[in-house]
């Protein structure tokens, strides 16, 4: 115990030294109190590696102190687990340390009591909640990133499944979040640690290959740095020049993306040149290109066009000493500081405008995702928004929009405004008309053309990349579908009310219809009409309830039988759980009595009856809520069946086929005749049932010249 206390005091002393290197002893007072409170709250708790739990918040605070954060942030870091793990409340923290510290801790704290059916839903809700807090105060994310970084540094103590789950989440969510915020040092370490634990063999292979390749050419990089230093110094520029190492995961991604072995990766050898002004950046670029031959296509000006995370620099790759490629990064000291610390640098210097600019993307995500209920949709869309590959496109007025790679004018239209997307009819890219499904590239000037009569198409969902566009299109389609269902429901209900000589438009104004709708389980008529149109409710059943309240005597005199409630098709089948619905036989398979059948509740078209082996049922089975059991009622009748006949093109064959059908009691409803040799003819024949159809097919097989006969519409 004494040894643990001694180690913790050393850690606190280190934190104090770090903090005092950029702040005052007076400011450290709240940090000391926060440490004491956290130490007492976590007393007796151990980490998975056996160390006292307090070592974790101490390390998190130290990571933030290395980035020179203020006392409030460091205090919140020390206390960030006391609500979640120690039973303390936000009110407890606010009383002792103030509202600012309490708000930060609440933002970082996971919700353990939320109503979530799966781990995925709980993780998604925790992340969504944290991002809402981040939009209010960026320090919530900075504490969370430091927390995740220390957890990744010590993750080896966990079991294999947890290591894999946490590492994957870190690689897919937290490293991209750090990148979005421009915090490259934290981003790179999170990526490398995740890579190491997810793919240890590949990590070791890439790491060893980097060391081997760089080691063989290290002296060449040293020579290049010395040459650059001399030339820059001679030009009168004060510069800081050094070699830089490439991150392991970054190299691995580049190998995959470029499909090249490590020997062919251009920027394994790299140098960084830091100068005082933008003008000096371009002067140094000229010096580099005079010293060595630039490689075509390897020049990028991120000063003129910053990355989405506001990263700025000039990148160029040259053929350096020994005829090997060397990447040179040129930037100002301020740009370098921003690249290393990202939004943290802006926060420390109170650059609120820069912070708002960096958080704009997050606020946009949270704005439209308030309408999204699915945990999977939230996580998928967040991954898209965090993904590094972005394109920048411009409006004709010069406004810049950031979109994911692969985005189309449809995405652009919805990025401008949801109403623009809703009425999109065309697009011009760089002054030329293009399909609205065209993939956009950086620098393109995109003009969106709208028409009041235009509306979104379901096909657009196959092309859009942004979650906002996808969600808005779905919302419109759902609204539009709802109106169509209500219209059809109104028509069906009026048809049913005709049996009782009632008018729907008149009945709408009566109290009887309100009572009838409530008795059927609906709050309002609109909901009932939509359910009728969808096929989930019987128009006849609702009409009967209305009529009962209008004139009970008529209903008593004329009870509606189950068979009367059905259509002619419906009178021949019984659908599990549904009486009186509009029923039709699907033409794709034409079921007849004797076939095994199944019912599908279609949108706005009642119930469709299919054969069990109909290929379309396989396609529809991804909506199990619409599938119902069905069986034949036993009532006799005439039914349509599709038959495929293949035969030679002999004179009189068609007459013999029609005679065979008539002889077996069938009636030809339609025929599609091909006159080519061994043509395939399609007949729709009226039969009594499956047994009758089977006899008819056997008779057709006996016709001279008929090579093949089969029922159409089956697997």
C-alpha cells in the first residue's frame, strides 16, 4: 500500500511539474483537490492490470497536460470516472468543483441505465450523447481521446474479445475523431495501437519492413537534410529542418490503397521544414525543386486548399540522394502546432471562430440525426462522416461544400438545403449538364437545377453517399407513400360504406365515425385510412362499425358474413389473422387450389397470394412482418394458370394444342405465340385446381411436336 501511494505521489508530482511549466501554482490548487477527491473515491479499486485505479485518471490528466491544457480540463480528467464507477453524482461534483467541471465529466460519462436492447445500441447511444456534449464543449472530446489513448496503451491486460472490440471501435471511431479535430499525434498513436492488437502479425511485418528499408537509406536522408539546411540558410531563411518517421498503420493503409509493396512507397523517407511565414514556405519549395528532381503528380498544396481538419502544408516528393524518393513537408511553425494539436490549439488561444468552423460538421450530423432512431444507422453514418476521403466542391457563387468521396449532385443539393434536394431536377458540373448520379471531384463547380414539380425518386438511394441526403429522401418517400395509402384507404372504405348507403365525406363530420375509429383501435380517421390502404385493416370491418352506430336496426337485419367481406379472390382463400381484406392472386405465379400458398401484405394493394415456391417470395422474405400464412377455403371456382409450351414449328401444332386444352376442360385466356423453330409459347389457361392443371399438362405432352411443357412461375 505504501509503495502504491509513493508511486501515485510521483505521478502527481510529474503532473504538477508538467502543469507548472506553462501555468501558475495558484491554478494548480483545484487540480490538487481533484486528485485528492478522485483518490478517495477510487480507493480500493484496481485496474485490470492490478494497478490502483487512480493511476488511470492521473495518466489521462498527464496526457492533457502535455498538450498544455488548463486546470479545469485537468481536474475534469482526474474526476472523469467518479460518476460512472464510484456512485458520485453530478451535483456532488458541482458543489465541490463548480458547474464547468461537472458538465465536462457528465459529457464523458457513459450511460449505464439507458434502455438499449443490445450492446451495439448502448454503445451508439453513449457515443451520440457524448457528441452532443462535444458540440457544447470541445474539451469533452479531448478528455475522451486522452482516456481512450491511455486505455489503448494498457489494453493488453484485457481478454481477447474485449481487446478486439475496443481496438476496432478505436480504429473506426476515435482515431478518425482525433483526425477530424486535427490532433495528429493522438490519431497516429491510436491507429498504431489498434492495428497492433487487431492484426499483430501484419503489424510486426510492416514495422520490420519499415525499419529495414529506412535503415538501409537513413544516411541518404541525413545527407538530404544537410543539403537542404545549407541552401535554406544561404537564402537567409531561418528554418527548423528534421527527418520524420512514418506511422506504421499509415504505411499499411498506403500499401493497400496503392496496391504496392513497401519498397515502392514514396514517403518512407521524409523530412519536415518549419519556417516563419507562408511566403517562406513557397521559397523553400523552390529550393527543394532546384536541389532535386520533383516526381510528377506528387505535389500537394494544402496551404491553398486545407484538408477537412484544417491541416495546412506543402507536400512534394523528389528524387533525392541515391536516386531514391524523399517526401518533403513544408509548413509554418503555427501550421505545425495546429497539425499536432488541432482544435486543442485553437481552444487554448480562445479562437472561437476556428472552433466553430471545426465543429460545424458535427453540429450538422447531430441536427439531422435527431430524426434517426436506428443505432446501426447512426454508427454507419458517423463512420461515413468521419472517413478521411473527402471532396470539396463549389457553388457558382464560390461557397465551398465538403462531401464524402463518391458523392453526387444529389448529395450536394441536400447539403445546400433539404428543399433544394427535394426539387432537384438536374445539375451542371463546370458548366456542363451531367446526370445527377455523377460522382463529384474536388474543385468542381456544381450548379443545382430545380423544378417545383420535381420530387425524389427511390432510385436515388442507390447513389447518394451522405447520411443527410439518404435520411431526407427516405422521409419524403415515407410521407408520399402515406398520402397514397390514405387515398386508397378512403376509396376502399367508401366502397364498403356503399353497402350501407353511407357517404364517407358526410360520415367524417359525425361523432359515430370517431367512436367507430376508436373502437377499431385508432386515434384518428387518418391512421385508420392509412392502415386500410396498407392492407393491415379491413375496410368492411370499419364500415360495419360505423353503420352499427348510425343505424343498428339495419345491421341487425343484414349481418355481414365472412365470405361477403371478401373480394372474389378473397372468398377462395383464408389469410391468417385477417378477414375482409382486398385479396388478389399474383400473376407472377398464378396459384390455383391444391397449390401450397402464402400471403404477402403489399403496400396499398391489399393481400397478394403467391405459391410457396414463387421466386418473388424469396425476394420479399426480407420483410417477414408482411408475410402471412394462407390456405384455400374450399370454395370452387375458375383460376388462371400460366403454362410454357415448347415445340417444333409444324403446321397444325397450334390447333392441336388448343384442341387438347379444350378436351381437358381448360379455357385459353391469353397466348403469346413464337413462330421460330422450337418456339416457346406462353399460355394463360383457366382451370379448376392444381389436379385439373396437372391432367391438362400431361395431355399437352402427348401432342405430336410438343417437346416441353411446364407450369410457369415456379422455381
